[in-house]
C-alpha cells in the first residue's frame, strides 16, 4: 500500500480513523524505506493502555524505531502543545519521521502552527471535569460557550466533549477564547508542503466490521487484564481514562453490566468516535493523499 511516488527521504504523515490500518502502513514504510515511527494519537501516549489503545505490540516496536508511545504515566495532563514539544526533536533531520495517528489536532498543529495558550490551573480543570461528567454537562458547557465566545463555539467540534471542555477552560483561564488565541498562531514546525501526507478514508461498513472484530480480540487478548490492573487507580477524570472502551470495561468490573453488554457499548462508542474522525479528516485534510479502504 506504499504510494509509488513516496520518496525515501520525505517526512510522512499518516492520518485515519481508528482500526483503519495506520500503524501497519507506517511499519511497512519504515521497514521498506527507513525512518522512525512517531505517535500522533492522544491516547497511545499513556503507559497503562497498550492493548486497549491499540499501541504497536512489542514485536512491532522491535521491527522499526518507534517514539512517543506509552511514555507518560496514566494521570499526566497532556495537551497538543505538550505533544508538539515532544515531537520537535524528531524533526531535526537526523532520521526521517513517519508520523502516524488518529488525533487530527496533532496534525493540524504540526503543519499549521499552534499558539502557546497558558496552562489551565488545577482548580479550573477540576471544575470543568466535574461539570462535564455531570448530567447534561456537555450541553451546559456548550451553552456557556455559545453565549460568551460564539466564534470559538462555532469553530470547534461541538459533538466532542473534550474539545468543548478545553474551549471552556481556556476562556475561564485567560478571559479570551481559543479563536482569539489562534489568530496569533506562529509558523508551523513542519509545513505540509515539505511532507508526504496520507489520510486513510475507510468505508463505514467495512470499518464498523473491523472495529467490532478488533475490540472483541482486544478484550480477550489483554485489554480486560489491563482494565483490572487499572482498577485501583481508576478515575474518570484522568486523561488516560478517555481511552475508548475503558469506561465500559470498568463498568463490567464494577458489576454494573455483564461483559457482553460492555463489549457492545464499547463497540458502539468506537464506531461513533470513528465517525467523528472521518468527518474531521474529510473536512480538514483535503490536501492529503487519500487512500480509500478497503
């Protein structure tokens, strides 16, 4: 699946929805042409969810250099800005980067630039977490954004609770909306024109079947054991707790549902997440080389 016109010295970007085969393509390119595979997935940075977050296996990591996978403790606050600082050393030209993942904001920040917004104080983050997790919390935060920062409210992914929460936190912390901050965006670390950007465009039904099969395999291949290991420190507010399927497996371990129901709920959540990814990529990555799947 390696594009014929891909030069061996060209930085590569590989975006696509969950379960679309991004990691396999990155590994094929690395083994065939060389390079370091750099993670651009917001959940694969955490050490506690190798299986559930679909991080490359230890065997795959041994086949080619990998970076920024599982390098953070479960309770670490990690933003797009943190990721940009971490990815910067891999752009120095010493080794060709193959940047792969499903977090669209990482790619846009990398190729378009990202303004340095002040960090959110812990008390504001705690308030935002509590409000988001409350009944109708997402709708409440969104309503406040609509009233106080309508420009940002119309630009963000309104269906994504974490994006809405982030916009609310920035407004509360700085008194300015994300849109206002973004107007001061500096030059990008890696301009899109200097890369070979790829986006995997997966058929909905094909992807849905893969998601269902993969999650079933994950559960019986180590994800349930991971959930059990995470149970003593489980906190829905931790960044790593946003891993798709984690809340459902924890519900099973807490005895509030059976395993079959947990798998079904997690599969539905994953499909919904993939739908949001596909919509985002199609709207924001029109300049990328599209590979249609299957």
